[in-house]
């Protein structure tokens, strides 16, 4: 059984080489990820990376790859967060909240928990609570720094909606998310 588990994952050297390649050439990185997936179809990390590379160009495949990563590794918190964020920016707020539910079991000072709480508040149009939770997550996140910039964009938009509106704004949280982020793309 141990041998089967070891075969399920690409070795660390291959993963590091893949990450370097992705940094230099995303298209070549995607091709290499696909090649590694042919040998390691149960490696959630490869499915997650593939999803991240596909998100802008092939969102249906990206969604399937995020879902596969979470199905293979339900405790892969970053993959779960990104799957939920993808669902949210695709207009599926209730599904995103359900996807994030296991993240609420993380420690109260875990950045992904804070981000999930903040985005859940955003779905329910509780902008002040959303901003507070997203700021807390940013302060705690030293692990996945690109997410901080993404969450900061959401905070800025929340603050602009709250402080810059001269008349009441009739917009759902979903339309609020889709417009400033360019039509539902998943961020880092």
C-alpha cells in the first residue's frame, strides 16, 4: 500500500522543476503538468497547478481540475479556497460557501479561514464585516502572498462602494465581484 501511495505523487524534484518552468513559460508549464499527470493522475498538487494555469483561458477545465484536486485531497486548504473563489466569481455564491465550510475548522488565526469568512460576508452584502475579515487574513498571510494583493483589491472595491456612493447602490455581491475582477477570473 505504501508503494502505491508513493507512486501517486510526483517527486519533489519534478515538482520544483515544474514550478520553475511555470514561472518562465506558463504554456510549457501546462504541457509539463499534463505530462506529469499522465504518470501521477492522483496528485492533487498537479491538478491544482493545472487549474491555476487554465483559469483565464479554459475556465471549464480549470473548474474540473480544482474540483479534482479537492476530491483527491479534501484537506488541501489552498485548493479548497481557490475552488470556492472560482465558484463565487462564477456566480455560485451558495456553492462557494459550502466549499469553504471545512476551512472554518482551521485555526482562527489561519489566513484562509479569514479570507473565507470575509468572502462569505461579502456574499451576504455585509461589506464592513467582509473588509475586517479580509484585512485580518492579509495581516496573517505570510505563506501565499499573491492572495494578499487580490484580497486588497476586494477591500478597495468594498470601501469604494461604501464610501464613494452618492446614491444607494443596488448590486449583489456576485455582480460586485464579477465587475472589478474582469468577469469572474480566479485570482492567485
